[in-house]
């Protein structure tokens, strides 16, 4: 068996004919990687080229900003939080901070997934309100949510107003969730997620406050009591909740353990 040396080219999809002629790879400026196989494939395969940080990143977001003409700076902020999140590279060797305009209100739900390394912080210097939910999946980074208010507007299919799945290190600090009486959990942790909910974080008008499952482990302390929660404050279902000295959420039932889940004082 003989092997051909790997050759790399920059270009775009217009370069696909040369792949069919025998070239090995073309990396494009649109973050796609096209693979050829020495003319042995009828159709070249398309893959994904991960992106990586080269320095710390600070993005600013404000309701009067623009995703078209803004550059994410403090003087030319973006308009949508999701737009800033979509620009975060896949591999993070530094810290990425999404700075929300203090006291501002954003009407959107946000999703962040598949990030590795470094730190990601979404914060406001003075409580900002997000009229929507947050879904965080497969984030192997130090993820922090700080000084935020999430207010659920519509019924959603996610397990929680804030849902974390497969996230390695989470810090929910001084963040309030209002479920608007929609029979939903405030903070939902699954898929082996680990982290803490603390620093006056609280839940209003939800069913359960903290639901820990899927072999996740969460440290809870110094929370605000919240109000209007009709279910259980702390639910450990095949997960572990560690309680600090004080500061736990209020609900009709204080806590429950099932399917091997445990709550430790």
C-alpha cells in the first residue's frame, strides 16, 4: 500500500473540482473542510474546522446595538445575546465575556453548546433581564452566569428555564429565574454537569427550583428563598446536591431524593 502526502489549500467550494482530480484537502474561509480521495470518490466529503481563541474576548450587547453594523465593542455593541454567543470559538484557551448593558431587557432565548476550555461568562454589572430561557450543552469550560434575571415568556420543551447538560463547571451567581407559573423547573442539571448555584440566586413561580439528575453534582448555598414555587426546592434524582451552611430555596416541599440521588448537608 502506498500513501500520498497530505496537501492543504485555502479556497472555497469552487475548488471542489481539483479535489476530484486528486488533491487531499481544501480549508475554506467559511470554516468548512472539503476532503478528496485521489479521485476515488464521486462526491467530496464536507467536514468542520474548529475555531480557537487567540486572546481574551469581550463582547458587549445592548438593546440599541446592531448585529449588522456593530462590532461587539463597548461603543458599537451587538443587539442580540445569541449573536455574540454564536461568535464564540469552539476551543477556548482564554476567557470570553459577554457583557450585557446594565439594567437592560432582552427578549430572546439563548443557546450555547459544544465549547471546550477556558472560561465563558455572561454577565451584567447591574441586573439585566432576559425574557426567555437558556440552554447550555456540552460546555467543557468554566461557565458563569452572573447578575441576570430570566423571565420565561412561553411554554418550552426544555426541562428547565435554565438547562445544563454535560457542562463541566457551572457558576450561577445572583441570577433569578421566574417561571411565570408554567409548571417548569428553574435550574435543571443533567448529563454529568457540575457546579454551583449561589450568591442570592433564586426562583419565582416555578415548580421545582433545582433539579439534579444524570449523575450531576451541584453545590447550593447562599441562595435567596424565592417565592411561588409549587413543587420541591431541591430534587436529587440520580444526582448529588451538596448544601452549604445556609441559604436554600423555598417551595411547598423542601427536598426529595430518588433513583440513588443524594442530598448532603
